[in-house]
C-alpha cells in the first residue's frame, strides 16, 4: 500500500487526499448528527416530564383554591328526617337544603311549621317536628353561647302565646334545660346525650329513662316540659 502511494503522481496524491478528507467529513457529520439527535430527544423527554409535573402542581393548587373559595357550613339535622345527623352544605344554604341532604323528610314530618327558606348558619341544629306535635315555637339552636333563633308559628293565637311556654325536651339546648327545676349542667347534658343516641322522646314520661331522673324529679318537671 505504501509502495502504491509512493508510485502515484503528485496530482493523484492530491486527488487521494481530497477523497480521504471527504470520507472523514462524511463520517464526522454522521456521528455528530446521531449524537445530537440523541441529546435532542432526551431534552424533549425531560421537557415533557417537567411540563406534566408543572401541570399536576397547578391542578392541585387550583383545587385547593376552589375549596378555599367555596365556604361551607356544618349543621345538625334531627327529628323527622330519614338520615338525621351532621351534614355539610354550601354557605348560604337554606333549611330545605339541609333536609334534602339529611335524606329528605319522613312521612310524619310537618314542614308547615318551618320556614324552609331560612338561611342557616354554621353550627346550627335544625329540628324537624312531626305532624300534630305540640309545639308553640320552632327553635334553631346554635352552638354560639347557646343562643337561639326563634321562628314562631304564625298560626299560634294570642291566647296560646299568653300561656306559659313549656320546655320541649326534644329541641331545647343545654342552657334552656338547665332552667327546669332540679336540672343542672350534668343532667341537662345527659338529656342531650340520650336523645342524640336514641332519638326524640315520644312522651314526657320517657325522660325518666335518662340516668338521674326518677319519679320524684319527674313529678316536679311534668308540668313544665313537653315533646
């Protein structure tokens, strides 16, 4: 091979050098192109992964912001509903919304005594009375210092209003129960715990099922309580 090259003319040697140079350039270009393509593909994959991750983070942030923007109220629905208990509603919800969230009214429910359009506040307890239940007023009891919002029955006449209002042991809050003779803080809490565990009292005599209330105490209460 060396002898062949030496025997070439000067012109032939130049041509051979040019051919070798072209081959080297083509080889270098091919290698460079393959390396660049690999790097470019890797960069595209990395960029795509980063974009997906950024989108996930953005979606999580948007969901958190939506939850913050959508204020909630938590209320306790008892009485004549199919699923009594604590329900969560959107801020600005009304009593009818709470009833629906609690499974709807039962067949015994008397909704005529309730302002279904009343806008409820967080921490409200809503009692749904039954048909023919002896109620002079319906109370929406809140947890704020035991305060109450009263929705009066518009059909109650002046004669009924002039009578002494008995304490409804199914709806009265702790503070109101403590106004009864012989009912202190502990016994009032027992009454509330009993009705939450067993449902409403069907008669005033059922209050004797509460621990600490015997016949003697019942006799002092029977003229001042109702269901």
